[in-house]
């Protein structure tokens, strides 16, 4: 009888421990995706500010949609609106993405790490790898925005990369607006 009680207690502890781990894992995955979103927002701001000079004559609506479509193209996260914009102005999006990596080489590390984290989180969340994963990486490599080799960063190093990237944008944005 004692063994049965101990077994039941151990089973209950294991179930509780598994739930704690699962909850912690989901919390970490959510946090990692928040940092991926921070990279996206920072990229959007950089692209928007860069494109405002080049496409200002076409209006703010155009260059802000172009900036959003560029970010969504990098991460293969198109909304209905950005997909429509991409259908109409795909050549412009591709051209700008190819140029932006040469113009701002410092964006490659945050993009690379964010994509690796995004794919890793999707895999951990669903235990399957999307068929489009290789296409995503290949596309971003072709744009010259991905650093080949290496592995997905650990949470702390990714957080540091993202924090430094966002902070550097603040300085970048201040320089643009001071001119």
C-alpha cells in the first residue's frame, strides 16, 4: 500500500513538473517572439525613414506600405494588405531589399538571428518544420540579408542583439531627423 501511495505521489509530482516545464517553455517562446517582433518594428522604422527621402514624392502612404512589405517579405509574414502591395510593387520591394543590405550591413545579424529564432520557436511549438523554411532562408540569402552558418542564438544572446539593434536605431533615427 505504501508503494502505491508513493507511486501516486511521484506520478503527481511528475505531472506537475511537466506542466511547469510546459508553462515555462511557452513563456520563453512568447518572449522570444516578442524580441522577433522588436526586430521587425526596428527594421520597419529604418526602412520607412530611408524610403521617405527616396519615395517622398509618392506620398507617405506609399513608402510606409513599401517599408511594411519589405519587413513582411523578409519574415514571410504577409498580411492581406502587404500581399496586395507586393503583388503590385514586387519588383520595387525586391530592388529595395537587395539595396538595403548593402546600405545597412548592421541589420544582417538581427535579421539572421530573428529568422533563426522564429523558425526554432515555430518548430518547438508544433514539433514540425514548415516546408517553406528553406524558401525563407534562401530568399533572404539572395537579398544579401542573411549571414550563413551558425545556429539559432540562445535567449540571452538574442535579447542582447535585439536590445543593441533597437538602441542603435534610436541613434540612427535621431541622426536622420537632426539633418
